[in-house]
C-alpha cells in the first residue's frame, strides 16, 4: 500500500465549470498522492474529460477554490506552464514529425540540445518497447504503437502528473488488456502520479489504487477498486459497476453490518449494509451480481424461484428466474454444476448482497 | 396475337450499363486529352519551325528564339507580369491563410464560403468593368500597375482560399492542445506544428495566385491604362503585327514550359505530400 498521507501531488477543490448553460462540473473536489494511480470513471457526459482538461489547463474553469499540482498553485497558469502532460484520446501525435521527433518535442521546447533530447527520447521509446521504430513516420504505426509513442512523449519530460484521457479506448480487446498491464508497470517504474479517465469499470478495477465514479458533473462515489466493486452506495454506482439485480424494498432491522430487508412482494431476505446511515423503515435497494446468486436448499435463506429462461452465452449461461421480488438473473460459468440443473430456490452469501439507501430522482 | 408470351425472350436493353459505354468513355477521354494537348504541342513545334505562319511544323530552327532574345519589347510586360504575379501570389497566400484558419472555427461557414467563391462565376467582363470604376473613383488609383494588381488579387483570392481550406479544414486542433500541453508557447505551437502542417496548402495557394495573375487578360484590359502585362502584350502583338507572331509562338512556349512545372509542383504539394502525413 502506498503512503497516501504525504503532501498530495494533485489538489483540486470546488471546481465548477459550465459550457454555456450546461453545467459540466458542479463543485468537484479531488486529490491524488504522489505515485498514486487514480481513475476517474464515468459515462460520456459525466464531466470526467472536463475534469482532466481543467487539471491540464486546456480548459479554464468557471470557478475553482484551489488547484495545486505538486504543491504549486496553478490557478490561472496556462497549460504550457503546468507540470503535467496529457495522453490524448486520439493520441494527437504530430503527423509531420517522425516517432523520435514527436517524443523529443517536449524536451526541445525546454531548451535541451538536439543530441541530448534525442538520447532521452530514445530511452523513453525503449521503455515502451518502440526503440526499433524511432525513425518511422507516424502514418506507418499501428494503433497500439501510436498509443505507446503518445505515452513516451508525455512521460519523457518527467511531469509530476500524467493525465490519460481514455487512452485505450480505440484499441481492440487483447491489446487493451496487454496495455493495461504495461501502464501499471510503467507507473510503478516511474513512481509518477497517474490520473486516468475511462468509462470501462474493468480498466478502473484492474489498474487503479483509487477510483472516483462521476455522474452528471458530480462525484458519485470514490474509494478503493474493491470498495466500488463490492460496496456500491447508490443505485447508479451499483448499476455502473455491473450489478445485474437491483431490487427495491425497505429495511426492517439492523444487526451490525447485516440488514434484514422486506423486498417488494413481501419476501424477507438479508444482506450487508454498504453504509451505516440507513435507519430501519427506510427505503433501500438490494443489489446482487448475477454470478453471486445460486440455487440453495429449501431450508436455507433465499427466495423461491422458478426458472423462466436460460441463455447460453459461451463462457457462461444466464438464467432468468421468477421470484416474489421480481425477475432475477443468475449466471453460472460454463462447466459449473448448476449450469443445467433444476432450480426451485435461489440464495446468496450475506456479503454478496449490498444494501444502500434508495434515492428518488 | 394469341402468343404474347413468346415475344418476351432474353431482353438485352440494359442501355445504362451496356459495356459499350466503357469503351466510349475510354476513347472519348483519349480524344479530349488529344484536343487539349495537341494544340500545345503544335505551338511548341511551330515555335521551332522556320516558317510558323504556314501552320505546318518543319524546317526546324531556333531563329525565332534568337529574335525573341534580341528584342527587348517584351521585357517590360514580362517583368510587370512577374512582379504583379509575385505580389498577388504572396498577398493571396497570406490573406487566404488568415481567413482559412478561422473558417473551421465558424459554426456554419457555408454561406460565407459561397459568397467568397461566387466571384469565380462572375463574368470577367463585369468584374473588370466594376473594378475599373472602383479602383479609379473609390481607391483613387491611376490605371496601371497597382490597379491591375488589385484586379488580379480579387480574382486570385477565392482560388487561394479554396486551396488553403483543403489543409485548414482537415487540421486537427487537438494537435495545438498537445503542443501547449507539452509546454510550447503559442508562437512555438504555430511555428513548429500548425504552420508546417498547413504549409503545402499555403504554398500552393501562393503558386496558384501567381498563375492566376500571370495568365489574366480580361480584367487587365479594363484596368491596365497604358501598362501592359505579358498576356496582353502577346495578344496585342498577335492582333496587330503579323511579323511579330513568330516571336509570340516562342514566348508562349517558354511561358508554357514555366507554368506546367509550377502547376505540377502545386498539385504534388497539395495532394501527394499532404496525403503522406
């Protein structure tokens, strides 16, 4: 675990930004420690890219209380003067320069000699395994290679913070997974603070030390990847993190972390409370992942269920069951014993069912 | 009449996609190319013939070229054309660049561009007459060198703008952000990134502006006063003095040999080099 208590590398507090009458960021605060891999997760229009542009200086926020990079106040400072660089979504490589010239550009701007900056750029290219393609033109590179050049170009000047704007979005599945590991490796090696923007929960969970989930220009939830994955605190967070089953109900009883819930339809089940600020009687949601629900014996906790549909999806089989609380989705991995079995009652481990307050609207 | 169905055999009336169209297209293309290039070739051949006025090449000699270089009558019009062409080329390249850089940032540039391009379809005679009045009474210019330059500039700018737009419309503005993000000042971003990428279009616009000016006759006639540009001089000579015509053949051939490479260079810059980046 990294030391998160030292002087933060990035401190943003109370950013508000508007595009015309549309509020892109409303009162967002954020901080990142030295060497932290922070992911800002959200769908398009959540304000995550605006947040990145505000940090980099490419966007001037409507108002901000505090904006510090590496301890230095950068409010009003143009992008060129900030100690951070961006890996752009479309890479934004300079098409009239070859690979090494692209990478060396930031060093040349800082007044380094041609020889010195070429040598340094070469080292950065080797770090992303492109040393052999230094003299290629940008048009000759594949998408994955362009991605690496963009990465090398951004880190070669040793910024305090590296900002990455959905850098893997344009790559295919396999390459994306390889690049995820490489990015983590690179980040560890450089000890640099990474602020990473993505709409993919998988990327966020794989790479980050901490994840910030954004919705409509606000932070919905933030925490360690596992917190978001296992303990979403709102319906939006649960939905975004891939919870297939989200049921409505009200809390009957609290017993430490465990809550007893009456679901719509009258069934009484139990789960784990995601937050302590729910009182018995309050409206709640209970969320469970499809793969965490399974058939149970008649005397165990759970819901009576009848199988209504079974869809084979390759790696797994999805099953829809009807219960008093509504339709539930179950998922069983291909080859698992319950893949083809009959189902009369379904249940779950207490820690797999998450209870959080229901927000209207 | 009872056997109607027998007449509907295989119908070969697919006229629109008849294979003969392909053949016709090919030969028509070749014929048109011949129509365009044959007279040019003929002109060059006649310019090195001893008796060009007969219209038949033959008995080749360079004597008309010698006569051309011995005469100094065409020097002033030639210099005037070159200088006006350079001024027009340079000024249209610069103004087209300044305007063309802003067009991609406009919300709906369509109507404005239409108005800019419209002069291309205004008859040269009308434009010439209009500019004749304008440059005298509004700009207060004496007819001559500068009024010709203004007329040529008005003629060349829409072309230059269209050419510059080829590069500015496809310029990716995130490259400017990337440059700033890497620490470059606005001037460095322009010098290192934007200008080199726009350069083929700007140079082409300049070359095209030069050529448009260099070849212009119609507007020049209205605006020249007593000055002469080379095409006007050629035309006056051809119309008036039969004895001078052979020299014009030689001069026109030389102009052609200069113009064609310039045009080729422009197209190469604009389409071949640009596509490589």
